[in-house]
C-alpha cells in the first residue's frame, strides 16, 4: 500500500508532463524530436517547462530546478535577463523582421568585428548548422576545392552533411568529408595528404566535446599545427565555436592559444536564447562570402540582433567568462571532494564552465543515469552524457545548493554500485 | 546649379541609409547578403528600415512606404500586430528557449494537425530551408531511395542542394536531383522513368513563382497527376508551401485542388515574422520522421510558437485569405486599367494576393525598374522581379493610395519607353 501510494503521488505530481507527453505523442513524431528529447534521460526528467528565470527552470508540474544545461548553451546571462529582454522589447516596439534589415545589423556586425581579432566581417543566420554549413560553402567557393577535413565524432550540426545519425542521408552528402582525430596532428596531416590539392577547409570545434565522452581541450601544439597545415595547403581554418562561443573567451575560443581561424561559426549563446547565428571571417574570404548565396526568411530580424548586443554588454560588464569559470570550478571541486568521500570514481573533463561529468566503469551510463536522476529529484537538472553549461546567473549559493543534491546523488551511486577507487578530475 | 542642388538634397534626404551602407560595406561582405539585398533594385530603394507598422515601413531616413513585400512573405497580419505581439510578449514573460519545449509546442502541433487535412503530425524548425531539407530527408528515410524530382527554376531554399546560385556547391550536392517542368505531367513522368525505382520524393511549390518570370497556378490536372504518379511509384509528394502558405488557403495551398501532400514544408507567414518553420506530414511518414535527427538550438523556443497561434487566430477571425485576395484583386484591377490608359503592356500573374507584375518587351527589366523606382518615390514599395505579397493590414484605402503612385509610375514608363499595345492580365 505504501509503495503504491508513493507511486501514485509521484505520478500525480507529474500529471501535467505526462498529459502533455500523451498529447505530443499524437501530433509530434515520437512525441518529441532532436536534442531536447528526454527519451534517453532518467524517467523523472520533465519533457515540458512552463517558465524560467535566472538559472532556474519550472516544469509543467511546478517543480523547480537549478539548470546546468542552459537550454543546451544559448542561455548565458540568465533566463529572462532584464537587460537583454528590455533591448529585445524595445526593438519589438519598432519592428523585428521588415522588408530589409535595420541599423541593428550594422551595429552588431561592427561590434563583432571589433570584438573578434580574427574577424573582418560577419554574416547572420538562425541555426548553428546554417553557420557551419555556410563556412564550408564559403571555403569551397574561395578555394575552388571540395574536401573538408572533420574530426571523428565531432558534432557540427544536423544537416545531411554533418548529422550524427544517418537516416535519410545519402552517400553523396558525405563524399567530400575526410576524417582525422582531434588533438592528433599526424592524423590531420594524413587527411591532408590523402586528398592533396583538394582541401577546401578543416572544420574543428573549439574543444573536443563529443557526446558521451570525456572532453579534451585542444593542445596549443594541435591548434597551432592546424593553422600551419591550413596555411601550407592554402585551406581555410574553420573554427566551430557554436557550442563554446562566448563561454571560453569573448574574442573567440582559440584566441588564448594564439590561433586565429579564417572563418568561424557561432550561434547558441550570442543572444541569450533569441534565435541567431553568425559567421565571422577574415578579408581573404570576403569575396567568396559575397559570392555565396546565403539567406533565410528571418535572418535579418532585428530583435535577436538587439538582444545580441545587450548580451555582449552584460557579458563584458560582469566579466562573465571569469564568473562562469569560477562557478564551474566551485562545482567541480565540490563534486570531486564528494566523489572521493563516497568512494565513487568520476571523471570531470573540459573547461569548468562547460563541464562533462562521467563515471568510471560506466560503459552504459547506469551510474550517470542514477546520479542525475537523484540530483533531479532534489532540484538539480544535470545531464548524464552531454556536456553541461554554467551561466552568469549561477551564483555561489546556487552551486552550493546544487552540491547538496549531488552529495545525495553520489551517495546513491555508492550505495547502488558500491564504492571504488576515486580518480582525479581532468 | 539646380541639378547639383537637387542631387545634393536627394542625397541629404537619404543620408542615413547611405551612411549605414558605407558602414555595412566594411563589416558585411558586399554590404548586404541574401534576398533582402537591394543591390539589383533601383538606386532609390532603401537598404535599411527603422520601423514598421501595419502595412507601412519607415526607412532609416524617415521616408514612409506602403509595403507590398511584407518582409518577403512573413508579415501577413500587419507589422507589430497587437494580438500577435501580445501573445509573444506574454510568452517572453514566462520563458522563450528553455532546456526543453513548453506546452506551446504541443498546442501548436495540435492546432496545425486540426487545421491541415493532410497532416497527422508536425515538427518545428527555424528556416524554410530547414523544412524543405527535412521533408526530403524524411522521404529518403521512409522510402530507402535517393532521387528527388524538382521543377526547373523552382526555389526551395538556400542550402547547397537547392540554392539557385552555384558558388561553393559541389556536384555531389545535386547528384540525386532530377528535373521536370512545372505544370507538365509528361516531363514529370519522364523524370520518374529516368530513375525508376529510386524516387524518394517529388518536391513541388504551391504554384510556380520563379524569380523574374510570369507566375503559374498549378492546373488541377497537374496537381492530381503529381499525386497519382507519387502513389504509383510509392514516392512522397512534398508540397513546398513555404512562400504561399496561409495566403492561398489556411488548410494548405493544394487543398482546393483536392490534392493532399504526404509532407509539407512551411515557414514565412506562420508566425507573422517571428522566426518559425515547420514540416507537416501524414502517418505513412511518421516513423521516418521519428528516425531522422532534426534539431537546432532554437527550434523549441516558445515565443515564436505563441506568436504562431495568435497569427492563426487573427487569420481565421478576419477571414484573412479572402481579404488578401480582395485587396490583391483591387490592386490588379487598378493596375490593369492604368496600364491600358497609359498604353503600357503589363502581365499580372499568379494569385492576386501574391502578385507578380512584369512588363511586355522588358527582357532586362528596364521598364519594371523605372516603374518601381517612381512608385517608390511616391511612397509605394514594389518589386520589379520577385512576386509581391498582400496582407490583412492592407486596406482598400491603402490600395487606392498605392494606385495613385502606380499611375504616376506607369505614366513615367509610357513617357520613357513609349506607349504600346496593352495586354490583358493573367
């Protein structure tokens, strides 16, 4: 009786989400699509949210969570950041999409060119995939070549040429891709040699953030080697900064390594969730960028551009990168000490502000699933396989509150799977 | 002196636009990109707008225009429609992009499935090109085949597989396209036969709206023949309703012809300018739609979905399709009588609410350019080569005011090029 009552109260407590899922199942294939589909997350994860503010989510059933996914990256200065929303609403009261751009487009392009040392120009889109695809297309137009060198398992978008899942993709969509291994210059060199004279571009993520794997920062040697090989072969260095952009360095993620791309793809965090993407590039690729026909119905909308400028303001005013890094380190240190105390082996990898937390001896993510499930029960939204995201809205108090939940969650992992040797963080 | 003074006052009057263009030239390749680039329009066309309301635009220099482009389609119930903006702002105050969708996604999918007789489900994106590409990908996943039959000169988006301009495109991007002629069943049959057994889909626009050409409505025989050929060959009928959607028939543009697509691509007008696209499909393609990985950072944003539902409300409440048609017919009749009076041969084609106006004996569009230039001088924003758009915000008074400008503009064409035999409208 107790068990049944508990199950019932649990399911009643999540009645709205269940009802929405049932309705969605009828009118949306599979009930949900894409990267926000929670089908492979623990069963207590909500699919539908009602509201968000700062770093907190409220689901359809009124449960609150500290969010460490930040809408998978776009939220960077807090949900419903007043400064960003005010700029957006001011633009709504003038006009969003009109029969041409507004001055906001020029102002934002100027801001980006001033901010990004590699950039002489910018072009605007709506999806990260638009930006990566456009970089590749511009590189082909500029070089007159066809091949694109891509790191194995890297995610560069969901178009047929780059989607990680093959349904509906033809062999020809991938004909001109050649693979290398991230952080392995030798493999990149071999890739260049294998199609010598026909390499249009190398496309490379800011760091290695493959799904379900330990993250890896690029070594300086690798980043500089990519630049040298691109120069030697007169190919474009395309930096995919869609996921990491504005979280590692406002000037571009490889700037601290002293490496400047020819073309860079951006999206996600640029406008704190307002839909926007852009390509930045240097003068060598300006003419090709002029020739390529790149357009979309909403690409000149002014509201997202106004939101982007306000987001850049807030990021700079609050030294947001340093803040996100500090908050990420606070979380990382807390998790590390908790894991050691519970005798649970975890691996924390990548930049602290975009943390990946994986468990030792966890090939099918059972430990990670239990960990995130228990954390969610206690009000913290984590991801067992995808890298997570800190934001300017995460305060030390939020991190400490989250760590109370992770302590219980790591305790649950230790209780279920037994304590083992704890390993050091990355 | 007079001439110089006049040139100076003209250029002073457009100083803001000129200054913005000069700034844009430095930080945006070519100063502007895509379909909203006015480089090929008459020189007096503004590139930058400051504000919009109803069917009126205000450019960066404070000039006002009655707009017959409607942001190239997205604006359908008036710029800054209060009902739509209120729904959007209400959602902003809850949350736009969160770490999952809100109930708005389910509600909108239910609305669309109820509205569109062919549809059993819907999936959401941000660009029209996302929607057309996804239709093709789903069709390939469902059929296990590769070939896509496309009408010559039809526009289905700006991705490498479909962009009308070849810069940066590889041969392999088009390997699996086979061309036929719109409204020519025989050519479609030949296309099917040429790749028999390997046809995944026929993609076809709601009507023929090729750039710079007379428009053509589909004959019932053609539309029904497309359906029959797709059925006979077990290929998907993909209706590209991105441009025409919600202007010809709220149930889908081919519903009056009694022809239902398997998959349909939508964007532009669905949310009155808020960025949104969607694919609708029937149950035969549901499983394939579940398998295809389709996603984008902003695809689950709730604000555009809330705006879409309000747009559908407004469209239905005001019988907007009939209104747009009446306004289009009023414009068409006025232009026709003016052209006859001035002895200028024009051809008006396509549905009245999406009019194309071309001039006889005008292979390089000189007449069209002069016509639109003079109309613009008198406060009316037309297009010499692209189809135009009516909206719910266009009133009889707006049309009549616009016709005063077109009368002067047609007079100028007659004066410059001489009067000839006037031809009948389409």
